RNA sequence: GGGCAAGUGGUGGAAUGGCAUACACGACAGACUUAAAAUCUGUUGGCUGCAAGGUCGUGAGGGUUCGACUCCCUCCUUGCCCACCA
C-alpha cells in the first residue's frame, strides 16, 4: 500500500497556512536565524534549479526552527527586467499584467513544494511600495556624490536605438535585431562603487563562511594590482604620455609606445601630420567595432603610426608612437610601452610592422643572442641585460629597484591599479525603476524631492520594442515642473538596471511594509545579517558585490552597524539531464510539477537532496525519484509494526543517526544525512522499532519530508505541529560499543580483525593481534620492528 | 594566457592520513503469488581459484609516510570564472 501523498500534502499545507506557522516575529529574547534563498525572476514556472535552491534553504530553516531559533525565511520576486517587456510585446499584453500573472502562478507552485515561507513578508520589486525606496536610495547616493552622470563609450544598437549590456551583444550583433553593434559616447548614470573598492576587498577576509572560489572571483573582479606609471615625453610638444605597466623591469627594452585609438592625446598628436588621414580612418574603423568583437582572440592586431615620436625617460631613446586596437582605453592609462621581446602581443605586432626589438632579460638557459632568433616573446624570469646600471640583477629584484629609481627621479610613479569600474545603471527600458531626476533648463540636474516619491511608472507606455526609451514617449511622464524654480522641465526617462533592486531586498524583508524608511532600523538590527544565503554561482560576482556595496553604504548612513550582509553563503550546483544543463532550447526540461503529481513534493525534495551534495552538479534521474518514493513508503510501513520495546542495538543505531543527521544538516551534507536515515530504517526492518524510536526517526526526516512527517507525527497521537517539537538529542553513552573490532595490518596491508574490549591495555592488544591466526601467518618468525596503534580502530605491525 | 574546482564500480555518489566503493539506482537470485506488480531477503569492482584465499585497483607518473582517494611535485582531461589586463 502506498501512502496518499496528494491528500497528505494538501492537508498539511492548508494546516500550516491556517495556523500561520511560518510567521516570523521580532522576538529579541530569542536567538534568531535569517535564512534566505535568492529570490526568483518571475518567468512563470519554477524549474528544478529553483526546487533545488529552495529545498536546501527550507530544510535548513526547518532544522533551525526545531533547534529553537526564531526563523526568518521570506520569499519575494525580482520582478523588473527585460523578459517582461519582450513577453508583453509578444503576447500583446502589459509587463505589469504579465509579471503579476507569473508571480501568482509561481506562488502556487512554491506552495505546492511545502516551503516554509512567511508569505506575509512577500515583496515584489516592481511594486511602487518597493521601488520608491530604490529611488530614495538613489537620491541618498546622489546627495553624497555616489550617483553621477558621465559620458562614456557604450554598446549601441543603431536600429533599436538603445544601449545594450555586454551580455546582449552576441558576436558583435544585437541579440534582437542582429544589427552590427557600435560604440557610442553617451551620458549615463553611474554609481561610484569604486569609492568602496578598498573596503570591498579588505572585508572579503571576514567572509570565512563563503566558498573560496566566490572570494577568489570577487578578488579577481576588484583586481588590485601593483604597477608603475611611466612618463614618455613627446618630442614635438613636451607633453607627457603616461603608460601603465606591471613589468618596469623591461623598460629598457621599450621600442615604441602604443595609444588606444580613443586616447585623448591622439587627435592632438596627429594634427597636421602626413599620417593624419590614415590615422583618422583607422580610429573610425575601430570605433565601429564593438568591444566584444575587438576583444576576440585570434583577431589580428591592427594599428598605424601617428607620425610622432617620444622619449624613453630611462635612456633618452627616441621611439615612435603608434595607435592600435589591442590597447584599451578602459584599462590602465589607455597607453602602453611596447616591449616586443618580452610581451607576446607586442612581439606579434612588432613583427607585423617591422618595429625594432631589444632583449633586456635573459633566461639562464637561453642560447638566443639577438631578437631575430626569437620565435616568440620571452615572458619568464631572468637576468637584466642592456639595462644600464641594472645589468646583472635578477629581473624580480630589478622590478622593485627600477620602479623605485624612476619614482625617485620623477620618470614614473609606483601606483596601485584597480580593475573595478563604476557601475553603469541607466537603461533605456520601460520595465524598471524610474531614475528620480528632473532636468531643468535653468537649474540643471535637479533631484526629485523625497516627498514626491515614488516617481511611478506610467501604466500605458507605447510598447513596440523598437527605438529608444518608451518613457520618453509618454508626455505626461516627461513633462514636469522643476521642483526648484517651478518652470517647465523634463524627467529622466531612463530606468535603473535591475541589479539595483536586488542589492538590498534582504534588508526590506526585515520590515517589508514599512512606509517611512526602506527598512525599520530596529528590526534590521535584530534580523540582519543574513545567517545563511543560498543561491546560484552565477551571482558570485555582480549581485553579491553590489549587495555588499549597498550594505556598506547603509552603514555609512548610520542605518545599520554591520558591514557585510551575508554571514554564510552556499552556492548550489546546477541540475543536469543527460550531462547537460536543463534548458528549453535543449528540450531536456523536467517539470517539477509533473513529479509532484506523480510522487509528491516530499519525494522530490528527498531525491534532490539525496542525489548529490548541494554544491556539486546534480544529474537528474527518473529512477532515483522512484527510489526516493520507495524509501518514504518503506518508512511509512514501520508505523504498522511497532513493538513494545525495541532492542538495544536499535537504540544504538537511532542515536548514531541522530548525531550523524544533525552534524550533516549543519554542514549541508544532506545526501549522507539521508543515507544514515536509510541505514537506520534498514536496522529497524531487521529488529523492529518502538514508538520512541519511530517518533525520533519521524522528527529526523521532518525537515526533508515535512508533509509526510507531519502526518506520521499526528498519527502517533501528537496534537501539535511537528514544527513545534524539539529536535532530538543523542545520548553519547549509546554511541560507544563495549567490544570493538580492531583492524590488524601487517606492513600496511589488512590481514585480519580482532574483537577486543574497548578498554583493553595496549600490551594486551598487541599480543592479541600477533596471536590472531590470519595475522600470525604473515608474521611467522620475522622480527617485529614496530607496532603502530590507532586507538579503537587499527593496529599496524611492521616487520 | 591567468585563477578556481573536479576526476573513485555499470550509474548517482561515501570515506578527521587508518578496512576504498557507505547509502541508493541498476542487474542477478530467492521468498510470497495461479501469474505479474508491489513487498521482503540475499549477491553484485577487476583478474585468479572448486574453495579458503591470493592479487590488482580511486585520471597518469613521481615523492613524503608504518600506512595515501586524502598531503607535496609534474603532467593529462573536464567544468566554471576572468581576460588583447599592458
């Protein structure tokens, strides 16, 4: 007989909802636990990735609840973004209606999984009660100079007339209309995250419960590197070209200088020179290419001579100034010194254009004497040559000496370089938070007053998907009176990037209905920081970095007194089918709902936790689902055959399982926690269980299969929810066996086992081992050199 | 090119430096059944052997150790992240 999962799951979901059992209350007398899973984008259906993410969080939340914590476990929707606009165009509907329809449907599905969310705290970033606080935060940042507008090069689709994020440019073309993407100078809003770079880097050290690789990625992204800026004087007009290098030891080998085509000095340098026309043509050509295609590997590096020369400050050599596409304005100073002998890109470029080369670092093994013999640049370690007074030094030492020498003699400067750029948040999109700024012909850029928030999205913007910001076409939205002078003015029509919305939602969950502040200070003080955050590795950089940035900003506003939002982070692996990521385009999606129909949510939860540890990839297996379902049924049947009193060995097995399951859940090893429950069930099938053993078994599996356990719990005569019970404790005296099996090795190979009393004296143990016949045979009369004893486990006899 | 993971039976996966393959799936066998399903009980790394046993075995090769899936070095493969990064 199979248990009736359908009836049971519906019944307890209703029960939990009626009793408001997951409601989180501000209870300072109790220890709190804030468990958060990354909120979903409401695309309509939940997929296996969501199921995995949220099941992990749910088990952990329920476990913490049973351990007596006041648990905050909220859920909401990251509801702004482009897919809603696309869907609206496609389905002839409005993004608002489409999004809310998706949210409603996803909520039904999430509830079917039995997740323990406090739905009273639900939030949606597309509601003005939420996004007004985005605008509030933006204004606070604007006041402090952290939100600013500047012109810079961005990806631009001429046919859609909108900017594109790098991810939206596919092989140099617009992802929607396939036009060639261009680079364009545009005025856009930025957040000055670079102001926080030191703290964002330094505080990574506090995050000892984050995965190492996420820390590494953040480190990498912030990208602090030590280097040297070197000044090359232009021969014509004494102006300086500043180059950035991490290899000052190669400065004596610099044979030309290269500027990025966009470099501000370029136009000045080429003016009036015979090379001007060719150079301008080249600059234009590069400008037309998108960053993406320019950055593609195998593309040949192209460049032209400017006609100008500059002077190497260390040896007064006069060398030519080039422009080339392989030098990027965004990195360093937008100018490099080229050392063809010791940099592969410079090497290829110099070969191509017949530029001179000079060896300045020699590897000890090298037989190469002139640059003409080289087939590639030598980028390794070596000894300085052709480097004036530094000849003979190891290049690593020279690196330091030369940069110090240049710094002292004003030829250059030791600098720290950061890879982190300011964050471009302007989007020419409709479905996002309007940026609360007004442009007044008289007063200039004027922030919307706090009292006038929210700046609401107009409901009926023209939606075609073509050409510019839809908000710009809504006259009632754009036309506004200047808050300062009262004259006619115009609103900003760009909206914010959606990463803005998700950079602080965890704070809003502490008091989602607060109307005076983005969050209640006292509530936030109690609940924050998030004790456990769980989500996909794809957010390892941007979302987590932005959230850390916002947290530090709130700290600076004096609204919170901690500097990191997420104490512990778990990044769950992807769900695969036949070795590939589940996706619509591959057509290998397994719909969670179909599994719930067939075997129930508890089976799905059990399988997804059992199939792999949470951080690794999970291979979907329909037969594994059946196995999980069988196990629940096997456990279910125990209730019909309870004994008066179970055997001692069953109690031992129970307490062993209590310890193992507790330890494993704490450290997210759900798969082995379940394995130990299976072992316990196997023991019970051999020897029988009593009511006490069974009750504790039901408690142990309750975070994993909550409906199932709630039903069994009530079947055992309990009147209250299992969630109000206490997590079982183990009796450590039951974990120790009187007689233990000790493995005996001879020269490291297992040759036998002896059963001895746990308190046996060392000498007696040694004797017992040597007398064991299976061991004796291997020792014979050879002299025993040494005996190694691992207490309670193993004896190794070395002969 | 740089950084980080990972590599164990037919499969998913276990193993604080101490019995490699727990637990499960699959397969095979037995019990129950007129029969099947379900359920329960066994067997299940390779080679060798009638058997007891022996021997090999955690991507490859070295090293440390009484003892290595685990630690160190070199390499191979796969995955992820970053990258014309100067």
